[in-house]
C-alpha cells in the first residue's frame, strides 16, 4: 500500500520500520530546533512533568487511504524504561485527517522525563476500518457467558 506523506519541518524524521516484518513504523519527536541549534549541534528537547501530558510534534502529515486508519501505540521500551505512553493509550489518525501527526505523550512516573529531538516516541500501525450498522433490538442472542463481565472466567 502506498501512502502519501508530507514533511512539515526540515528537521522531521520520517516514520520508518525498524525491521522488514515489523507491524508498526516508528514515530519520531520533531521538536523544531532553531537553525543555530542545528548548526552548533545543540540538542533540542522537552520535559514532561510527572503525571502530565504533552503534545509532541512528529513534523509530517499523511494521506491514509479511505478504509484505513493509523493507530498510534506505545513503544514498549519507552513505556517500560521511562513510563511514557500515548495519553489516550491508542491514538487514531483517520483517513480524512490532513493535519500534523502528533503524539499526546503521558508521563506515568513520579519523575520529570526528557524527550529529545529525533527520539522514537510511539509507533503507528496502518489498520483496516470495519464499518458497521447498528440495529436497535429488544433482546440479544443468549450465549454461554451471558452477562458475565470483569473476572467472570475465574482466571
């Protein structure tokens, strides 16, 4: 599948698959460093306070084909080592959206966390959308499980 992508910043790192058979492509922080910082190799970064969320730019927009969406998921290393994850757990980039892809990154730790320019902050999977039609009824089919919810399997 071909997807059109537009760089919105000269400093943006385009999404990329780390390995040929990976499900998700890495998304990178684009912290829009100043030209003088680039030339002097000063690192741009942002800080995320404990238990807060910060919107992190990725520096690109894309045209996901109709019938698909981009799911933005946590990177396991970032979540386990820095306690950082997408604030809404899974972000959704709809096929009709043409704005900048951003990640709402939440710090679950009790310490300030640092994100550096160019750091991998999340991963995106392109997934099919299944459209449904809801039909309101008076009763639902009976199943073995029935209304058993959280912990109902006893396991």
